[in-house]
């Protein structure tokens, strides 16, 4: 399972350590290749159909309350 990441005004908190995020104008070589929209209800229906518990384990309270998430797919090569 991927580590939980929090974003705070240009900083990333990952595994308890702060790391400054790269500036947007420095993210050369990457392009958004797709944006997917998933609803909490869709996720629950998937779990019921496939006998899984993804929704329970992975949807955080703020996303569940909002009722949807966006997943952004990037393509390309980025190097720090």
C-alpha cells in the first residue's frame, strides 16, 4: 500500500518527514494524460460486486463526505 501523503502549501509530509515539493514550472517532461472521476457510491458498488473492501480501507473521511475523488494520470519522465 502506498504511503499516506499530506500536502501543506508547497510541502509534502511523507512517512513523518517534510520535503519541499518541486515548483510547477520545474515539472518539465510531464503531461496530464487523463483525469478520472470516481464516486463513493461507485466504489462501494465495486466492492460489493468483487467482494473487496477497498472503499472501507482507502477512502478517507473528507473524500467520503465529499462523495467523490479525482485521480490524475501523468505521463512522461521527470527527474529531480
